């Protein structure tokens, strides 16, 4: 079965305090060389029916109106093979 | 694997069973066989093992806890005593209040956020199960050294979890404690207290009576999380899983008769719990419930066996009907699952439809899973086959009881002989000033605002006092202004020096804190946090502390109404300090008469109530300045505590004082500093006749408080103290914008504030 | 006839009782509205209270926005019904595009509960008429996601049209752009803010009683209308 | 430049209240046919140096000890071309 993944990230121009906090903590934990961190959300959806273009369109609509707030967030929809 | 039914078990007496892996001792397993007259089925073994664990059965502590009942003072206020989900206290005007403190220590070390969050969730369900609307929470916390890297992992997560869950439930957080000490490294203490309010007639008990009544499970679906949390996390076989910052962290898995290994940490869903609260209060209001029990440790095993053993009949449960989040769960796992946000109600058949309707309104899943039967057995079925057939009392109440060996530790004498009075004292005013600053900036004495600002203290609109006041205070009737106040305290350093006195001092401080707000102390709840009961030294500490607490409760007239024991707070050989945390509940007829701690008005007179002796054993001064712990804790004088409380309450009621703050760790200078900073006013202090400045400022003698008396009330107030023979010494005046100790030093408020408020943000922000 | 002010309860609403208490103290009649009921029961104004509707999962206010009662409220608001969104209610108003912008995670990443000083920048809205322009007040603030953001154009427009209703003073508690604590729609009938005026209506339980004018403002406006 | 992505999801047996809330809301919004939703976190890391196996090992270590709590969460590290 295939799974549809929706990644939601803050738009680049919006401050991402969570990502920044992670980045700031890394050197303290001994991890150097990470120049930027952004933190967002990942949704994994299992669809009951086939994952065709029509289904993906519905997921895109869902992402645009609900899973993401497009005032501040971008999203990406993709199909992922079950791991 | 085929199903291990009762019939199958009876026919296969010699099948090997994993009793040891489940934390049972051989003689315990034998006893189960004797009780049943056969070997237990897998499901029965699962139930007994969780219910007979230390956490659920109190097998090591029971013989000592008995004193709380035996020595309980006669109290008209006690409506429901020890043994129920929580005790219930009459606070007048037809209102009853229920409160209880519980621990969630180990889970909070493994997963700080979720461990602490589900700690709040669990205690709130206990209160709800009594029939009460939860109205506030508190959180006594202990962490390792403030500057230890692991504290940086644990503390922010714990605080965020308590806030995340409590804020989302809409319960104001009105107080708690934060203490740092390296003895808690690897064993942080996360205790959680909840208080609830109801009318007398609304008290509900956990019992299943009335043949034919339906057993309804409602709330979250049952999942594979938290299985074995009870027996693994609270049993002697527990070995610490490493925190996620070090390798090899999977000791939270627990061997089970079921197919898969499941993690022993649960994730909380506060939103689900909020719905559960509203829905439960609505079914109470319509009187649809004959008995009710929350699901906490040991999940359905606990709820069904406790409900059935408290009722008059038996119970039959069809486990297939339990709504699952994971269809692959075995019946054993369903019985042991500690999935959060679930409750179990016993409902008369004619009320079932309405009950389910209310659950549906709140979007809460509710399922009839069984019924009360005529017999006296708890019978559980799976796909029509019987897998459990037990006398419920043997599961819930007749577990093993141990009288474990105890011995006063060999080091106790040396520890007590190492008197703090011998430590070098400040040489002159300059050094004294510098030590005052160091103390007020030390993590234990510093302002906890960085933590408490993460908690909602306003929600519900009835918070009259909250942190940093001595006690939290909640209005419970908006018309009459009836209210309750609660404080929690527990000084592990004192208890280490003398566990008997230490427990009494914990009670005394908490009692004093409540009285300082103007409320009359009524009842006690306690959480006893100790090391391993298999160490005779720890067991001695436990025995001494319980004896001390029970004796003191009798003297002060405040019965213990309930609480919790947390053992095995220990890594290898090193146990935490014995840490009895004591919560005291008080009542106040008119919350508008409460006494806050802030010095707000210039010119008011500062009086010190009580006697000051040179007592530095276990003091904050000995810890901060010398890194020392030794000697004896402050002397306990319960009659004095009672007298002090009477004076504080009378002075509040009659409007003789405008501020009061009890003295505890850090001594007088710490209390005055806090009252000054809160009110934004300075103080001029004079060292009283017969005391040196150092003792005056830093001694931790018990039974004391400072109060601010308006000049016009001075005569009336001092007359009252004299009439009651309570020493009251005028030690200064509220004035200016500095704390000045005449002839010694001056500390501007701004400098004090910077020292006091900078520490925690610098460590954790 | 008494003025009826509806207070909506969503699953997870927390400050609904407090809002109702404030309405009553102001002399109006609080009317409990239910998220699943489209009917507004002839109320004259609506308050969307604070809390964690639907657990504030996904984003604060994102799920509540789609509840039946919101359909009616959105239509009513467009037609001039006075609507006040407090905290979670403000988040719902933004999610449902009655107000521009969005509320994001506090820049310090913590929930914060504190007594917050504010300046009333616009005393002309349905909910602020009883204040003086420029008046400084203190009311509790308590949230985890209160950082107001909008693009520069929107912010400029809000400023130009006087639709920034409240600004944080002394300390910006959450990283809000331009210290914005509350805004309104162009008509001024819809107001949203993060701080909680309903927790500042009684001296005994609040830091001040500075929140009361919110509730008397709308009362006066409705009576004079 | 390549970017390293770390996806952190709750283990399947752990309750995911956020995902459940989304799933329950979907039908009300007119989206049917989604049989399960899980919500997790997505971290996007920019590395200062080359994204070689050594770097990825460091990121994996970072994920295991810091970005995820492996008591309740699983993670996956992968390289993603800049979109
Ligand atoms: N974890 C916490 N949660 C809530 N309030 C806390 C917490 N820790 C400390 N406080 C509050 O901070 C104030 C000072 O704490 P403390 O010095 O321990 O008080 P006391 O010495 O009077 O018992 C009290 O009001 C207490 O309730
Ligand atoms: Mg105190």
C-alpha cells in the first residue's frame, strides 16, 4: 500500500524559533557544522482507495485549506512507498 | 500460541510460566496457585503481577502506612478517609473537597515531557473519580544539580509537560516546589497534586454493586503503550534505561507473554482528558453512575478488580468489546495496558442509554464491556472463552505484605555529629552581605518564575493566591467567598539528618504555609519518595518518616487522607535523600480576608513571630556556602506551630496584618527579601536584642513567620500575641528601596532582584 | 430588554465560564452557545473564548474554525455582528480569515502566563469604546502560540487604518510583529487579541479590573444601536 | 547544495493524539477516504561541509540522541536535493 506524505514547513521569510533553538543547542551537544535548521511538520496519510491523481488532488486541497496555513506555511505532497 | 483458558490451565498444571520475568517472587507465584487451586492463566498471571507490584500493592510500605489510620486524630472534617481514590474533607456550607498528591518519577526521567504530563493526567482522574470537579493542580519537583547537563534535559521537559497537560485541561497551577540536589541525579522526583470540589451528596466511590448493572469503559481506546509500566517501572527489577543522550536506551521494553515488546512510556492526550472531565461531570450531575473508577497504573486489571472487590457481587467482562487502538493486542496486554484518559463506570441498565448519549455529545467513546454478577468472582472472557476466574479481593487487596528488615544506618551518628554550627561564619558585614546575595541567587532559593510562568494560574477565574505565595488559594463559592488553601513541602536534607523529625518538619512547614495565607489547616496528603526498600537503611528512613508524620498529624489534628509511595528512587547503591512531600489543605470562610506575602505599604511594622535559635543543620546556608550536610535539623515544636497558626489566622480574619510570610529554608533574610521584591518595597531591619546578625538572618528555626502590621493595628496585634504567649519581636519597618540591616549592610532592591531572578533563566532559558 | 452576549463552548474551550462571568459583571446576559449548534439563539454579540479547542492540535484554532457554529458566526460577523476573539478565539478569527495574519509559536518556545501591560491604540471598536485612546492597561496573558505575524503590506495596512487595537508595552512577550497584541476588521465589529480581559474583572482574582470595559463597551454599543 | 532531512515519527504503537485529531476532523471538512493520519516532525538541516557518509553518521547520531526520543519515536535520515 502506498502512503501519501504532506510536508509542511514555515515559509522562509517567517521566523522559525523551533529550528533556531535546535541549531543553537547542537554545538553544546558536540555537533558542529550545521549551518541552518528548519523544523516543520510531517503528515502521513493512509488512503482507503487508490492513490491516483484525483486522490492526490484531494490531498493537495486538504493541505491547502487545512493541514497548512498558507499565510505562513508552504507544503508539499508526495507519494512514498511503505518503508 | 493457543489461548490459555481457565479450562486449559486446570488441565496443564505443570506448564512453565514467566512469573519471574513479570516481577513476582516464587512464594508469591505459589500463593496465586494456592488461591486459585490451579496454575493461573496467562491473563490471570498478568493481573496478579501488576496488582501485586510494589506500586499497586504497597507491599513494603503497608505495615507502616497503617499508622496514618491508627493514629489519625478525630476529625469531623473527614468524610472519606484513606483507601479510596482520594480522601474527602468537609469544608462547610455543604461543600466537600478532595485532594491527593502522587508521583510520576521514573517515567519523567525516561521521557520528561510525557512522563510529567501523564502524571498530571493520572492524578486529575483520581480526583474526578471521587465525583469532584478538579479545580487546581500543584507540582512538587526535585531535580539533580542545577548545573548538571542532564538537568538541562529533564527540567525543561518536565515543566513543559506539566504545563502542556495542565494548561490544556484548564486547571490553574497554584503552587509547587522546585528543589535541586545532586542526590536526585538520575532520580528526579515529579509529584503532582490535584484538588477537586463537590457537594456532599455528590461523593462517588469506586464500587460495583447491584446485579445486572453494566460496566462501561469510556475515554481513549486501549493501545499497547505503557504495558508493564507498573511492574517494570515500579518493581525491583527495574534497571534505569539510559536517558536518550547516552547509548543503549531500550530497557523500557518488558518481556510479556504477548507477541511483541511494547514500550513502557505513555503519551498523554490532554484534550481527550478534558472531554472526559466534562462528560464525567455531566453524568454525575444526572446521577447516572453507581460506581466509578479511573484507569491508572495497571489499567483494566486494577479498575475491574478494585470495582468488583469493593462491591457486593462479582463481575463479568467481555474483553473483546474493549475498543482497541491496535488490533494485535493480546488479552494479557489489554488487561495490563496503561493507555491514558480512560475511566470505568458502573451504571444501572435503565441509565445506560443516557450515559452513552452524554459520552457521544462529548465525542467520547463509551462501551459496555461487562456487568455486575451475582457471584463473588471476577470473570473475564475472550472470544467466548473464560480466561480469568478469580476472587477479586485477592487481586486488589490481598497481595503480599512484607515487613522488611530495617536498620538505622551506620553513618547516621557520624552525620549527626558533623555539626553545622562549627562551620566558619562570615567574618564581618561585608561577607555577611555577600553571603545574603549568594543565598538568594542559589538555585534552591532563587525565584522560580521562569518555571511557574509556564503554568496558567488564572483559568477558571477563582485563583485568589498562586505562586510565589506561601500557599495557593482557590475560591470555591462565588456568592459566599468560601475558599481553600493548599501548600506542599518536604525538605530532603532535614529528613536525611533525621527522618522522623524531617517528616514532621515537612508537615509543619506546609501547615505553616497554609496558616500564613489565613486559612485553617484541616487535612493532609503525602507522597513518600524513598530509595530501595530492600536496603534496611532506606527502610529505616521510611519507617521513621511515616512514624514521625503520623505522630505529628495526630498532634496537629490534621488527618492523612491519602497519598502515594514511590520507592526504588535509587541508582546502584546511592539512594535519594528520604523525601516525604506533605500537602496540607486548609479552609477559609472568606477569601477576601486572605493574607498575601508582599510588603506593599511603606511604614508598616515588620514583626518576627516565634523563637530564633542558632540552628544550621541542613540549612540552605550550610549547603550554599559550605556544601555541607550534617548535624541535626531544626527542633520540632508542634504546639508552637499550632499557636503560630492560630495567631496568623486570627490576625487575618480581624484585619490586623497586611502581609505574612513563613520562614523556612534560607531563614529570615530570604523571607524578607521575597516579601520586599513581591511588593516592590524595601525594609529596614534591626537585629534584635540577644541575637547576632548572622543567626538572625540565616537560622532556620521552625515555627516562625514575619508579618507586616499597619501602625494602627500594632497595639491590638501585640496584645493578642502576648495574650496567647506567642513571642512577637519588632524587627523592622517596610521602607525605602533597599533591604538594610542596621549596622551591617544595605542591599538595594534592584541588586537583590537581579540576584534572585537571574539564576533560573540563566541556567535553562 | 437585556443585552444577550453569546459565549461559544468548543470541545477544549477553557475560559468560557470566565467570559460568561465577565459578561454578567458588565450587566449583560451571557448565553451559552455550543460548537455543534448553528443557531446563535438571538444573541447580540459573540465571544470566542480562550482555551485549547480540539486540543489545539494541528494549529491553534484550525479545527474549531470548521465547526457548525463558526459558519453562522462568520456570516454574522461579515454583516456587522460584534465578535470578540480572546486568545484561542483570536486564533480562530485569523484561521477563518475574518482577521488577517496568523499566530505562531512564541519566539522563546514556552507557554507564558504573566500580567501584561498594553496600550489601547483604538478606542473606536465595538469592544473598546469604554477605553480612552492611548490608555494603558494590565491584563493577564497566557499562551504558547501568540506571536502575531503578517506580511509587511498587511502590517502597514493595519497601521494605516488604525486597526492595531492593542500593543504590548514594556516587553514583547512572544515576538509579535510590531508589538501587536490585538487587531480588528475594517468595520471594527470583529476584534481579536491574545491577552485575556476576562481574567481582569475582579480585584480578588485578577491583577486589575482593567478588562471590564471590554464587556461594558459592547453593552453600550448595542444599547445605543 | 544538498540538504539533509530528518523525519521523526511516533512509533506505531504509541498514541498520536495530533494525528487522530486531524483524522477525526477530515470528514467534517468534506474529505473522506483517509483511513489513518500520523503527525510527526520534519527537520531540514543545512550542513556546512560535504554531505558524505561521515556527515550522515553524525546526523544519525544527532537524531538518535537529540532530535528524537527513541523510547517513543522512530526517525529516518535522508538526503534531499534542494527543491
Ligand atoms: N514547580 C512549581 N510549580 C508551581 N509553583 C511552584 C513550583 N515551585 C515553587 N513554586 C511556588 O513558588 C513559591 C516559593 O516556593 P518555596 O520557596 O518552595 O515556598 P515555601 O518555602 O514557602 O514552601 C511558592 O508559592 C511555591 O508554591
Ligand atoms: Mg512559605
